[in-house]
């Protein structure tokens, strides 16, 4: 097959300055050349027109199977919201979960997203990512706030991982996700982390998202504490902060992705940096649920690998990584910083930056093109998307 020469008004490699009238050459699943069109080597021409051609964007935190529940529980406070959401998901059939996951991926593709980091207690997002040809990590969620449930939860996780792992592909990997401090005991956190290290699986966990969660972890108080006590579970202080609780349970490490991290103080940030964890920040979701905003500038100053995530469509109204990056960085951020966070930042946080996140020879041909001069307040729609050289969207 001859090389494909993708020509665009602007090529935005992220790894270097924009190239006016640029070309990206793709051989098979890899990028083989990036530069000005006038200097491009031979190949078959594909004119993308008046677009910005960039690396595919990375959605560093999704719950694709919840896409169908968009807007269903707007206005509920966090504790009631998460209970309503969990009950609604339990009522969905495997087919509905798969369909909902596929709808989420198609929406993501239209927003130029080529990589999804998804957490779910079922294999629907994993299957949908495989079917639709996108790149991703499907972190299998595990729950168990009662230490007495630990062995049972671990058995279920091992069975689920053993069933999906043989079906991993070059694009879609399996990980594990102890859900959150209010739904996972210390014992289960440390067992899942040990399992992930042994099996070399990436790990993701929701962390330091709400005030209720911080109250539970640091003092054994608040809405989650009351709920857990009502189920006969012993609740006490578990650590100075959620981050320190995870450190104590040996969850923090280079394979760990920490989702949210809204309530991180300077000591927590030093701890996250020391263990070289990635962070997925979800500013629109945090705002919708009234959790406040994460200390993104401090994360970046500490050089913590940081990506942006939409979170589920039950706490967001769309997947727009440029918008998430603008919300995370603030209005004064440069366009370069916004795009870097939306593409390379997520790749770094997921430890995939050796494969994706920039347009450079040798990297995977995950590409997205966006109309030039699009109104930045409107959702950012892509006109062309490819993953590993395969075209998935072409308007
Ligand atoms: Zn989430």
C-alpha cells in the first residue's frame, strides 16, 4: 500500500510549532513523516482542506456505558446522585450497556477523541472499543466497602480480568479500578494494587473528589460514613487525606491513574509527584456536581502527568476535550497549552506517550482534523479521525 499523504492548512504536531500547509504521511499504522507540504516525499494525496490536523485527543476519564443516562439525574446532590446512577445502571441489560458504550464512543470520535480511558463494572466499554476500532484502556471496576467482602470482590475481579484479557488487542487494553474510597475498603485497595503490580495491569481510581469523601477518610464522618454504618460496616479515620490513605495502602505508583484529585493539598501533591502517578482532571463534571476545581496549576508545576476527562454523560453535557482543557487551565491559557493538555497530557497520564499524543515519525497514526476558525464556544467537531492509520470518521 502506498504512503497516504494527509494535507492540511495547519498541521499541529504538539511536539513543535504549527506547520502552515503541512503534511502528515502515514504508512500502515504509523506516522512516517511530518512537515511542510512542499518538502513532502511521494505518496497518494488526501486533501483535508481548511483544517487543523492534530494528534487524536485523549479522554482520560469516561464511563461510556452510562452515556444513555445523560441528564437523567441533574440537580441531585452527590450522594443521592451516585446512588441513583448506580441503581439505573444495574437496571440496564448487557445489550443496553453495549449500545450506550458505542454511542459514547461515536460521540467521542465526532469530537476528535481517539483514546478513551474508561472505568466500568462490566465489559461493555471494552467490547465497544474493540468493535469500533478506537484505542483505550478498559479499567474493570471493583467495589467492596466492607473489609469482610474483600476476598469475594477479589475473586470476581480475577474472573472478570481473566475473561477479558485474552481478548486484548494492540489498541484496547484491560486495567483494574478499585472504584473510590467510599466504595472500597483499605484491605481491598491494597489487594487490588498488589494484583495490578503482579499482573502488570494499569490501575485507575476515583480520588479526592467530594467533601463527603474527605470527611469519610480523614474523620469517619459525613453522608458516606452514615450510609456505611447503616450497612453494619465499621467506619473510622483512614488517613490524613484520601491521597495519604492510598499511599498507606501501597496503591500509588507509576501504573496508577488518579481521577479527579480536587481535594489535594500541597503535601498530597508532593506525594503524588514522588510516586509519579498520573492524574485525570474532569473540570466540567466537578463543576456540575459542585465539587469545585482541582489545583491544576500546582499539578503542572510539579510536572505530574495530567490529562483531561469528560467523566460520564450523567455529569457532563458532552465530550469536548478542548473545552475541558480550557476549563482546567483558565481563560488566559495559550492555545498550545490547551491542545497539549487535550492530547499529549492524556497520553502521558495513561503512560501511552511513547505511542500517541504528538504527530511525530514512528508514533501511531492517531489523527484528528478540526475546521479552522471554528467558534471556540461551540462544541469542537472533528471532520476526520483515524486510529492507527485506519479512518474512522470522514465528513
Ligand atoms: Zn468517574
